[in-house]
C-alpha cells in the first residue's frame, strides 16, 4: 500500500512536469514581470524601518516583562494562590536568609536584605512565574570564600595584651567585599544578556550542574561543622582545603563544647521531624509550619554604592558567581516553564538576575539565584505569577522592621543546623550515580569528575575543570562517533541498528550506513575506513586488479555499462577546488577508468548499492565535501552506486547546496521520482526505488 502511494505521487508529479514542459515549448503562455530596482523593490515590498512604533513597543515589553503580563492579571484566578504561596515562601526566606548569611561570612540581617530587594527587582524584569529568587547555599559559600580570603581575621587583630579580632571592623569590610563581588557579577550578567549570550549555560549540562551542587553541599557542611562542635579550626585555601579542614576538625574534636553540640543535635532532630510532617501533610496544611522561626529565639540601612577598587581582586570570582548563579536560575526556570506551558527568555533572565545583583549590591545584598526548595514550595502552594514574590518580600520586610532586633545575637549552632537540614535535597542527588550508571556512562563520568574536582580543587577551580572536561566529552563524541549498519525490521519501514535490534535484517545487495554524529573534518577519515571495511571493498586493490587484467582501455563516457545507469552524483564539481586536482581531471564528464568487460571477475562484490544515512549531518565543511566526492569516485570504479538519504534541507552554505544538488542529480534519471519530490528523501524510499530498478532491469534483460 505504501509503495502504491509513493508510485502514484511520483507519477502525478511527473505528469505535471511533462505538461509544464509542453506548454513552455509550444509557447501557449508568456509571463510578464516588472524588473525592479532596489528603490522600487523597497516600495513594492514595503520594506520596514529599523525604528518604528511596533518595534519600539516590542523592545520595551521584552526588556520590562511586567508591562506585558501585569495589565492582564486575573485577581479572581490568581490572587488567592499567589497570596498563600507568597506567605509560605516568605516564612522560608527568614531562616534561610539568616543561615545562608553565615555561609557568606556576613551578619544574618544582610541575608534578610538579600531576601527582600532582589525579589522586588526580579518581579519587574523576570520572566519565570514560579522560581524564588534570594539566598542559596552554593552561591553563599562562593561569596563566603571570597570575603574570608580578602578579609581574614588576621587583618583585624587589636593592639593589646590580649590580641582579639575587631569583629565590627571585620564584618563591615566583609560586607563591602560581598557587595562589590555581587555588583561586578551583576554587571557581567547584564552585559552577557545584552549581547544575547544566554546560550553559554548550555555548556553546563544537567549532570555537571547536579554534580557541582552536590560537591558544593559537601563544602557547605564542612564549613558549618565548626559551629556544631564549638571548635575553631584553622582556615585553609586552595586545592584540598576541604580535606585539610576536615583533618583539623577531627584533631580538635576533644575540645568540643558540650552546650553547642547538645543544642545542635536537638535542633536538627526537631527540624527534621517537623519538616517531614510538613512534607507528608502539605496538601492539608495551607502554610508550612515555620519551625525554623521557633528554634531561634533594626531598621533598613541606607543604600550605598559598592567599592569599585576591589573589582580587580575579585574579577575571576565574580565571573564564576555570575555563571553559576545564572545556570541555577535558568535551569529551574525552564523546568517550571515546561511543566506549566509558558516560555522563559534565557537572555532576559540573564539581564534580570544581573539587575538583581547590580542594584541589590547597593542595598547591602550579596549575590542571589533561585532556590530549589523555595521554588518547589511556591509552585506547590498555588503560586501562579511573580506576585507571590512581592508577597514574600512584604513578609520579610515586616520581619526586618518589627522583629529585626531579635536577629542581632543568634546562636550560630542553631543557624548551622538550619543549613544542614535545608541541604537534604542536594544530598539526594547522590542517587544520580546509580541512575546514570544504568542510562549513560559518559554523563556518569561527567558527574563524578565534576564532584571530585569540585571537592578537591574548591568551587572556582572545580567549575573550570568540570566545564573543560564536559567540552572534551563533546569533542570526543564528535570525533569518535558510533558507526552502525542498518537493517530492515520485517513488515515495517523501520531501519534500525542490526547490532542492537536482532529482528533487523540486512537487505541483499544493499548496505545502509549511519553515523551517530555529524560528519566533519575530525571524523571523515574514520567514516571512510568504516565504510570500506563493512562494504568489504578495498578500492585501491580492486582498481589495481582491474588494471592488471585489462588489455584494452575503454572510456566509460563513450561506453554504456550493461547494467544500471550512470549516477551523476559522482561528477566532479568544477566550482570546488580539490586537494587532489593534480591526480584527477575535474570536469563534468565521468572519470576515465580502466575497465574489463567480464563482469564475472573475481573482484566483483555482491553489494551493488550503498546508502549513506545523512540524518545526523546538519551541515558540512569543505573537507567533508572533498571526502564525499572521493567516496563517489572510488565506489564508482568498482561499479557500486552511492545514495544519500535523509539529507537536511539547510541551504545556507555552499557545501550543503552541493550535497543536495548531488542527491538531486542522483534521482533525476529516474522516471518514477522527480527531483522536487526527493528534496528530503528517506531510506525507505531509496530502498523501494532500488528494488523497483533491480526488478525492472531483470525483467528487461529477460
């Protein structure tokens, strides 16, 4: 039935083509067309101007998304869900903001500032409806590493008999460092967003991101152990710092302070129990029980510009914070957008997060990104728009203005337990190892390399090593692809890998070759070697054997072969320079070959046709073009036909046009299939046509 449909379609197209040719040759109609110059063309086609009111309006709505969605906000459908969701997230902001501030080595109140101002900025410029912007453990520990490096305790020792740390001066300078780092990271993000560089996050694959955040969670836990045990280990920096810190803490365990340890154990137990209750009964509870506020038992500061003199010392750290922060935000944003059916603009998200950091740094905030735990709560409690973020900011604002004085002297051990418990979700990512082992070994290797390098080399160097290794895997996959022989599944038009699917059967006389990656200059030679190996053809040997057995040289341009037709795909391209132009004439004629008329010679192969599946090759370079032309010539010399199937329809490059043109010439001699109909030919159609040709040839000879 499918064959009959293909045949009818081909015959109809041929009939229309013959009718058009007869009408043109008989002169039955004449087409009159005005010849347009450039000015006339602009007038007729109504060429638009670069600056117009619709384009200006679109630009404003793109850069300030709130103007697009807020006028159509439905209070009846969204208000109640956003209100409940905002209150829930606001309650979570308070303990997390204070606890994560310790990771950034600043006072807890600055964590509350970070949970307030950036959320309002994202409300105006963000495009995701469900993510919760604010403090996050990974970004906080990255900021804390910079603040402690540039403002260590040793730089703030008092001059006296009992040398102590000037805590007020140290904390003040650390806030300046954190704000300067945040401002510079925000500037990087804004500039990258303006130049449409949002695609940079595509190089941070999901295994890389999850392995990195898991390793960062380990860094966070190690940094908080000193508060749980009440000890003061030495500060280490650079590679293997986490190992040295763990060793030092183990040495100091005999000096553990019992009160801090007891408070920590009790707080962790209470937090875990109540959080599990919230998780199990979240459908029945309108709001999660704010247990973090119960275990911890000032006015807003005026804005100030960050110190630009620190930029030169933190430029590398700022870029790392910018990339990691944006990667976390866009990955969560796209996850929720896909689930709820709306679009997140990756470049606008880059600008929005950059503005949150750049403007927030002036209001005593440190770097922000989205939080997985808060975003899940915001989505599960009914939040539908960014209004939920505004409600959460109001909750934080009330807490800062009315009960801010309670946050001045908080037990560090309790805040550390809040950090520990909120990292539970990240530690669940260790389950990825078993899953990736079953699904994809390369992704597992990326996960493990990312985790180990981040643990041993710290967050900044670990990120660089992880991205480098991930890029190497991409290059390795492209340079060493998997080649396969395709076979037909009986009673279907499916052609699958014969090594993977046992039901696939090879078609007699036809080899179908597929590469798992695009063919380019890095793997063209390997593809050629695989092709010759699987087709069992050594072109050089066969050609020499022909030459030795030949007594008369026949020019194939004047001699028609006894079987088949000339495949014009083998013609040389006169417009394309070739590296082997000195050894073969590049004309429009078929290549001259020494040929012996005895077709039953020992060097003839049982394979008469080879189909190259080009579905994975979206574009080709000049090396690939030369390689394909060489393949055509070599297989023509041993009387084998080459067919290209599933070529991509991208005509943007000259090389792509050559592939499509060669394929079109391949089919132009067929009376069953027209050139137009074979623009996107598939393997099934090629095989059907070959079977028709073989059967027709046999019938003609008989």
